[in-house]
C-alpha cells in the first residue's frame, strides 16, 4: 500500500486531538472564569 498513509493518519489524529484538547482547556478556563 502507500507508505505515506500512516504518517498522514498520524498527523491527522494529532491535529484533531490537539484541537480537541485546546477546546477542552478553553471550556474549563471559561467555567473557572464564570465561577469567579
């Protein structure tokens, strides 16, 4: 099969997980700011 597929998949998963974690962190920060 194509040798570039695994690396593309890894990069895609890494970008998705980083976006998800950043969104989660921002949401938790918003909760703390709302509680203050």
